């Protein structure tokens, strides 16, 4: 059982690290704020989620695992919310995505 | 491994500092300042100073960033460039930096057991705390009991800073001039952002619970009044951002806030006077109970409560003062 858990945990840790790396490359390489936020959101959600789950498997049935699980829950709530709020603020302040034709039938509060 | 983390974090700190200096947009500078504090908190954590790390994260990265953003609402967000005196400033900064760098060569190495800081009173604190106060977190013992005068001074400094800001900006409704109902009537910052509103409201009670945990668990783990006060203020500020100034001011009216500011410091000083009346010295908690060890614990819990109340209400009052001006 232990090797299986270890293997799964390392898979999650390495996978999480990979997502963080991809997110980092994305932030540097993608053209505008919205696409970069997409990359940053990857680090926020998939990256931290997989790393923390991997750490929970390493911790076993302890108080540390419970604390890590609580961190997962809070990050799952706050990470996407922060990404949404940032995108919303950028949109409302008039920043338009690059290389994209904006549809003409946008709701009224999003038109400028 | 610790050295590797240290080098990584310190390099990021330098990069962030250069970013702050180079930023012309003050909004960018404030956000970079928050990142600087967060990196600093990680640094303190790597150095095993968990209490300081918690304070830095809560106050430096959290509340002070919000307060600076509140201040930015009052001023233009572009830095004014002045060409005069820049060479002189650069020369002075370079000279100071080189002097400080030169002075670090005399510093003991990291973790050196022969360093003066580990030779002076620290061994005594570590040996005597289990006997005299019997709490696991020596930092709280040092802060609350051995160095109780210093901490009282810090609380007075926080209170004075709060009074200063209120003198400069004023707090509507605090002294009966305007009612909270008049303040920011119906104004909510996020009222058309449903997702942040729902998630934010969901988080507020948990942040408050965490603040109480940090407040009352300070004897056993990292934490205490300063951190708890900042976290509690952050929870109310989040509530104010979601539900609007008016709701937050109804929750804790400005008149109450001003009383709370003073009563926190008063509670701290009052414990000192009480110990004097009971026949001890100022802030000698041992006399509070027939058992001196228990008296010490009671004293620390009471003064930590005073610190928490003062810090939370001062931070909230400053936030409300900025928010009332920003409209």
C-alpha cells in the first residue's frame, strides 16, 4: 500500500510542479492580460491543488493532512474568485483582449 | 536547502525592491510593496520566526496594502518626477548601502551558537519560561511578560498613530457630528460583482474565527494580539468592501470604534495598575492569582486582549477615515 501511495503522491507533486512551470511560461509568453491570467489561473488551481493533494498523501491521516485539506478548500474558493475579480476589473476599466473581434451585442454595462 | 530558499527569496526581494523604485505608477508600487511584505514573511518563516512572519503577512502584506490603496484614492496615482537632487540622493543611498554592507561582515554567521544574541538573556528566557510562566511559546512570554513595558509602548504608538490619522482625516460619526447613516449611503463597491460578493461573505466568518484562534492560541502557538487584531480588521474591511461602508459602520459604529481604540490600551495599562494595587510592580502579573504561574498566564491573556482590541480598532478607524474621504 505504501509504495502505491508514494507513487501517487509523487505523480501529483511532479504534475503540480509541471502545471506551475507551464503557468509561469504562459505568463511570460502569452500576448495580453486575459490570456496571461488564464495561465496564472492554472498555477493557482491545478498547480497548488495537485501539490497539496500530493502533500496530503505524504502526511497520511494526521492533523497536518487536515490543515492541508483546509488550505485546499480555501484556495479553491479564493483563487478562481480573485481571477474572476481581476478579469472583471480589467474589462470594466476598458481593457480589451488582443487579436479578438469583440461581439457587438455585449450587455450594456460592458460597452464603451 | 534552507540556504537555497534564503538566496531565492532574498533575490526576489531585491528584484521587487528595484521594481518598487522604478515604478512610476503608485498603484503598481503599492501592489509590489504587498509582494515585498509577503516575500519578507516567507523569509521570516524560513528563519523560524513564525510569529514575526504572521505579523508581516497580516499587517504588511494585508492591511497596510489596503490602507495605502485607500490613501491612493485621495491622491493622483502617478509619481511626480523631479530631476533636482537625484545625483545627491543616489550618492547618499550608495554610501549608506555600502556602509551597511560593510557592517554585515562583522555579523555572526546565521545560526552561530556563539552569537551574542544567543549568549545574553535568551538562554535564561528559554530555561525559566517553563518554570515561571509555563507556556510553550517563549515569544509570547517575552513579548507579554519579560518585555511587557516595550509592548505597552508599542500599543501606545499604535493608538497615537490612530489618533494622528483621525486628527488629519476625521472619522464621520465618531464624535456625534454625523450619523453613520449619512456615510456612503447605499454605496457598495462590489454590488454588481456577484461572485466576489458571495465568496467574500462566505469567508468573513472564517477569517474572524481564525483571528480569535490566533488571539487566544498565542500562548501555545505562533500568534497574539497584534496578528489577531490585524486579521480581525481585515475581516471587517472585506465585509465593508462587499457590503458597503454603511453596513460596516452599522456593525461597529464609529463612536464605539473610538472607545475601543482607547479601551484596548487602557486595559493593558489597567492590568499594570491592578498589579500595583495588589502589591506587585507595574505589570508584574504574578500577583494576579495566588499561584504566580497562573497569575502570569492571566496577565498575558488580558494584555494580549488589550493589544488585539487596540490594533483591530485603530486599523479599522484608519480604514474608515480613508474610505470616508475617498468618495
